[in-house]
């Protein structure tokens, strides 16, 4: 159990560092945008597309790392730790191969598709109060909140990366947003949600 | 006639609002003074004066805000943009009215300061933290008075648009086509937009909550008392939910309103993502705040997060972009 705690602690540290790195990518984007904006017409030149592609390519590797470290793609709530690490390495390996063969968007799309499936399974098991799923924190509402939050984040990223031109893009966006907000509220205020549900 | 009524309402807002914000400034000096004195001497009567000052300032902010609501209602009632018949093919409606949100131009900093003032009244468990926040609020009110006074020149951009419209319309200037198109777009996708009524206020309420998180993180580092960490976390949770929802609901609006513009990876959006990931990092790190020196890292992270918040807010004024008021 202590070993698992250390493992989770490591994941939290890694997540924090990856989030910090994404923040740095954003700072770079702001500085570079400011530099390019010296020419007021730069957005009508190929430089703009190049800038967008550069920013996406800088962000995507950190997104893959973030998804792995968050335990989104690695179903840490379903599997034992050794299987879990093998699963993570396999997923990462396939992502890297796909990235080299078809580009970073395909690789990211693959890992996001797996994660969406895994999170849906975790959600169903959590709602059914299955003992197969392991959680850090006690309490049904917190667990449900955590799952909703993770699923919402996966759906939002998946939507931004893969479905930007899809006619259902905005509908999918609202689904992800509602899941994230519900997940946040359930995770942060389980006591209040519990007392509200008991009132009924 | 309608234009003159609007001008009269604008002048009246300045007349009734200017004393309110002047009193806010004066009382905020007292608030800052009593805060510093309490932090130095720790005498309860100074704290009592500080709390009274904070209540007075909050009431004054709310009173000023009611005046602003009245002014916005006056704009709605008096200014009717009637598009001429010959523009009907260009503009799909006969007329438009301004339903102007209460957090644009010089009003946004005022709104943020008002909500921050209300939030500080909810922090009651630690007198030293309230005093520190008193100093912060005092500086904030001074900035609002000198740099973002909503009563000095009420809504200058809106005023310019309304004035230009009426003057061009009456002079029969050929620029009316361009102006009508621009104004219709501004009213439909900006002023009267549902998102403009929800996206910015959520962010400003979040920012107000996160001021308390940052102040509590500073105190956590200084005093090393877990109660400050608990206060920081409590306000961070509320702020984070509003920040997340506020940021996300801006997205469908951007897709709709800026479909022909280059806004992806705009500096303000990059800044907002940076701020959001940092607050996510803070909340993540907080899970293990009780372990080793993690409380210290978490507290530093809370302060860095707030610095990123200020930076993101200021980006509108320092870096060009679709959200910005500065151009290259």
C-alpha cells in the first residue's frame, strides 16, 4: 500500500512538472507572438500557420506526458501496478510509432481514443460501486467526481485535437465542459453534495 | 432626442458616481493605514476599525455598481440604433439596442475590486490575513481610482461608437455602410452576447477568490500554520471552478464571433491556458501538501499562479492580439 502511495506521489510530482512545462510553452508562445506582431499583417502570411503548427507541436508531447502522468491513459484504477506500467509503456510505444508513421496528431488521437474508452469503463464501474476500481480517496461522491473530471478532460482534449472540423464539435465540447465542472464540484464539495442528496 | 437623453444620463452618472469612488479612495487609505498599524502592533481596536473600513468600502462599491446598472439601463432605453432602409440587405435586423455588460472597459477592474472586497469580508478566521488583504485592497482601490475609474469618462469606447453613429447618420456621410456593419457586429457578438454576460464575470469572481489564495499562501510561508493552507485551498477550489467554467464557455463564443479571425494561440488565450495549468498544478500538488516540504512547494506555487493571473490580465494591455487594446 505504501509502495502504491509512493507511486501516486511520484505521479503527482510528474503531473505538476508537466503542467508547469505546458505553462512555459504558453509563455514562449506569448513572447514569439509579440515578436511576430511587429508586422501588423503577419497573420495573413504563412508565418501564422507556421506559428500555430509550432505551438501545437510543442504542446502535444507534453499533452501525451500529461495524459499518462494523470493516470488517464494508464488505467491505474483497474490494474495491478506491474501490469499498469507495462500497459503504460505499450500505449506510449504505440503512440510514438504512430507519431513517426503518421504524425503527432494521429499518435495523440490514438492515446486519447484509448483513454476515452478506459475512462468510460471506470465511470461505469464507479457508478456500479464495483470493488475492481481502486481510488486514492474514500467516498462515493469524491470518486464519482474524480472520474467525471478525468473523463471530461479527455473528451475536451480529444475534441480539440481530433474533432475541430466536426459538425458535433460544439456539442462534444459542452459534454466535456459539463463533465469537468460536475467533476470539480463533486471532488471539491463532496460533503455538500451528500447533504443535498440526503435532503431529497 | 434619444442621444441627448443618453448624454444627460452619462453626465449624471459622473456627477453621482465621482463622489462615491472618491469616498472609496479616502476610506481605502484608512483601510490601508489600519491594516499596517494592526500588522505592526496587533491591537484589536485597530482591527475593528479596519473591518469597519472594509464594510464601508464594500457598501460604497455596491452603491457605485448600482449606479452603473442604472446607467446601462439608460443606454438600453435611450439609444436605439435604427439601420437605414438602404442597409437592409447588409444588416438582417431593423434596429439594435445596446445591452452592455457591467464588466467592460473601465468597469472591469471596478467589478473585480468590488467582488474582492466582498470576499475579504468572508475571511474571518485570521486577523493578520485580513489585515494583509486590507493592504492589498487599499492598493487595489487606489489603482481603480487613478487608472480605471468608471465614473470619470463612462464607457469611452461605447460612447465613441454611439457618438460617431449619430453624427455620421445626421451628416449623411458615406461611411455609414461600414459603420453600420461594424456596429451591428459589435452589438450582436460583443455587447449583447450571452457569453459576454457570463464569461468575464466568472473570471473576475474567480480572480477575486484567488487573491485570497495568494495572500494565504504568503502567510503560509511566513507563519507555517496549516490553517493558512486550508484557507488558500478553500478559495482556490471555488476560484478554480469559476476559472475553468469561465474560460471554457468563452470557447464557443470565440468560434462563433471570430470565425474569420486568427485567434488560435492568441497571447491572451496562451496566458489563460498557462494560468489554468498552473492552478491545476497547485491543486494537484496540494493533494500531498502534508508530505515533507510539499506545503512549501504548494505555497510557492500558489503565489506563482497569482503572478500568472496578473500577467494574463495585463496581457490585454501589453501584447497585441485579438483580446488586446494595444496594436503593433
